[in-house]
């Protein structure tokens, strides 16, 4: 059984606890203006080998609006705008239907960004002693939201999403796409060795970059994001300049645009596959949620920046696909071997230019798109994996959840040596999580590229399998779960979600309905067999039609088996050794300059200083089981009743995570004292509440 409990404060003079470290030096290692109790807690945690002190980047090192925009641009603009368009036109054999499917992708992105903004600014929530609530944006993408939806059975949501993300949340597809684009640009034939070498090289470069320097990783992301959005704008200009009115009239003829081409067969599977290909390029709309805690003033900047960025890319994608159809004749548009980017540039700026030069230019643009995707997703996915590790469900969680300093002299260090007057640096990075990311990505690259047994090598079978499995296993499945969960919160009788959410109720319901419907349709219809299409697209007839969705479901089943094994293991440890696994997550807030003037945005009173999370203490350890801690007998209290914690009391009454003597819960339990009321981590630098003891623990799910 997994316990999250309160620890009674030691007697005066006995030391603060844990490793009995000496009191902190007079010169603070931490942010100025912190309550002394907070500084003491941080000092003790830093000296405890079973604890992690995570520092939220300071305002000057946080992600600003431009960096957030570039995260979105870099993630959404990838190989999808080129490769996906070719496949959708071929599958539908109809200009009108293709554009309608792209509109479905736009609907997924716009409705999805509304829901993810809503969740990002609302979950988790912390209650202050005066009864008001604040939300503390947390990184991790879907992880905190799924835990909020599915509180019981314990760990199920974490394990299902966490294992799925560890497998599918990688950059294998874009690393392979980059390798193919580089060989195309150089005019070199593909071989398995060349593809593997280039793909592994770009994956290794990206992981090392983000491990050694967070700042330079962000700068490169901003540069590539700017270049990629500029590339799309130039494509639009080229398309308008060389618009072919004759082709446009024929392709957009109202009597034929929605009909399939002659002598083509209709099948549900082809449309389901085409819809997944349409959703795939838009799947990065929620990239900012992966690193939400690192965004500067997220309550102020996150919503507007994400909304504008996604809307802008949606407009560009639709415009470019309309221009494709207005320039490329149907005979080429519906061909199985269509290279839509090459056709586009050949019929516009490449008129009269040697085909090899046009092909090399297309390869260069594809390489730019792919490497940008590798850079940004390596940065964000590692943060999600770090958040999964903070839940304590992975082997070696304390190492995977840690951030590391890097110096050329000492290499990577999890717990660096400190001296009085030293401080923690925001250049620390999740190097262990990046190492895990590199390992999984490298294994998948090798498996995809070396499994081809054709005499003539092609990267397409393995690449297409990985792409479809990713789109189904990480986008379609979890988007559907988020949509259903939001409909439950919005429509379930007695739900108070509408009073907590920053999104108007009607807008939220409409967004949830659209988001759910557009994802559940391909979730189900992709399983309908079509005798005319026994293999997935672009697989050279080597990958069976059911392989991607079966792969995704197999990973999900494996995640369920892992959850069962994890629970059984904890139960055996409790029964045989009398210990329970304890994970305590303690957010530390500050009412400094970052909290000024955000009264309405933070959910507090206008003009009141608002709290900003600047540190988090995570502890992993085995604790002796007292024998009276049965599952479901925690200390969760309903909303408005607790005095020492921050539980958002919406959901089941049982809580196996806490036994804090009536002041705890999964998000509560006063680790530094309830008897005397110290441990004031939600203090706002005010001392009149010293006898209430309101230090937040755990996660407010």
C-alpha cells in the first residue's frame, strides 16, 4: 500500500528531522523573502539523500511569450504538413473531403487548446487558510489532469499514461524523417546504416544539448520555430503568386469536389486512417502544457499565447492545403507516390529549375521541420517523464525525477556540494529523464530501420508504423479520455467545475463535445476492416492494417499489467516487511514580485498579493506500517472543511494516500508539524497565521 502521511514535528532541540542536519546558515541559499520555516524545510530536504528539491525557473529564466509560441510552432510544424497531406489526398481521392478532414484537425486543435488551457489554469488547486483557492500550473501534460479525473483505483491513471508516454513520447519518427530528408537534400541513396547513423546522431545531439544547457536548448528552439513559421508564410506567398486558376476551377468544381475519383473503392478504414493523419499535425497544440510550470506568469501568458499560436498555425495549415489543391492537378494529387511538397515547389518557384535542385531544396525544408520537432519534443517530453517519476511508480524514481547540474569539470551531479551563501541554479536539467528518452528513442530507431528485409531499403514501413502507433496511442486515445473527462466535469449533476474554470460553461461544453467526437470517431473506426486495404499507407505492403492500433493497445495493456504488479509488490512489502512506500510532494510558495498584481488571474482577491510556486520538495522512502492504515481510511476532507491542507475535495471520500490526523489528504498532511503549527509553506511572508500549520504535501488531484 502506498502511503502519504504526516510526520509529527520533533521536540524542540532535537533537530528538525530526517538527517538531523545543522541549522541553515545566516546567508540564505534560497529566494529572498521566504519564510524562515520554508528555508529550514528546504535546507533539510537538500541534505536528505531521499529527497529532491526542485526549483521552478526564476522569472528571468522562465519561458516568455515568444518562447512559448516557438514551442507550439516548432512542435506543430513538422513533417505532417508535407507527408500527411499526400496521404489524405490519396486516401479520400477527393479535394472537398480532404479539406473537410483538415477542418476536423483544426476543430481538434482549437477545441483541444480551450480544454487544455482550462485544465492547465485550474488543476491542481490549493486552499489557503482564509478559505480562498489558488491554482498552481504544473508541468506534465495530461498526467495531472488524468489523475484529477481518475482518483481511484490509485496509481492507475499514472501507470497507464506514464508507461504509454515512456514508449510513445519519443522522437524516433522525426529523427528518421530528418535522416531521410538529409539524404534527399544531399542526393544520396538510403541505406539502413546511413539512416540509423543520422537518426541516432540527431537524437543524441538533442538529448546532450538539453542535458548540458537548458538556456541554449530554448534559444535553439526559438530560432528553429521562427524559421519554420517563416517557411510556411513564404510557402503561402509562393502559392498565391503562382496560383493556377485552371487547376483551381477544376479541383474546386462544386459538382465534383466532394466526389471520389473514378474507379476508386470506398472504405471506412481509409477515411479513419486519413482522419488520424489529419489530427497528427495538430497534435502539438498542447505542447505548452508539458512545461507549464516553467512559463513566466502562466496565469497571465499561457492562455493568450497558446490560443493565438494554435489559431495562427491552423490558419496556415488550411491555407497551404487549399493552395496545394489550387496548384496541383488531380492526376498528381491523388497518386499513390505523391510527394506533395516537391510538386508544389516544382509548379511554383521551381518552374524551369532542374528537378534535382528542387528535390534538394525540399529535402532541406523537411530537415528543418524535422530537427525542430526533435529539439522541442526532447525538451518537453523529458519534463513529462520527470513528472511521471515524481509519482514514485518507476524504478529509480528519485534519479529520474531529479534535475542535474552539468559542468565539464564534474559532469552531471544530482546533489551538488553547497557552501554557505551558495544557491541552486536554474540551469539544472532532467538529465536522467533525458537519458531514458534517448534510450527508448534509439531502440525504436534501430527496430524500425533494421527490421526491413526488402532487397531495396526503404525507411517507410518502419516509419509509418511508428507514426500511426504514436498518433493513435498518444493522441487519439488520450485526447478521447480528456474529452470524456471534461464532459463528466461539466455535465455531471452536482459538479462545481463551472465555478472553478476560467472558461465559460457553454464554451467549455461545446469544446468538450467537439474534442471528444472528433477523436472517438477514428478511435473506433480504425478497427473496421477494409478488404481493399490490407496494409497501412506508405508501408510498401509490409505492415498489416491492424498493426499500429494493436501496438498501441498492447502498450496500454502492458501498462495495466505493470500497475497490477506494482500494487501487488507494495502489498507484499507491507505484509512481509511491515513497510509502506511514502512519497511526499511539498510545494513552496512565495508572494514576491512575481505574485504582484495578479489578483483576479490567480483566483484571489483583487489587489491582494498572490502566491507563486518557486520550489517543490519530493521525498521517497519506506516507512514502517503502523497497522491501522487501511486502504480508503485517509484524511481527505471535503472542500472548505480542511484547515491544514489543500485538497480539492471533489471526488471519492476515501483516500489511501494520507493519514495526517485529520489535517491531511493526498495533497495534505503537515510534514513539519501540526502540534505547534509550524511548517508554514503557504505563508505569503506573513506571520499572523503561525499556529495554523498549512504546509501542502503531495498533489491536489
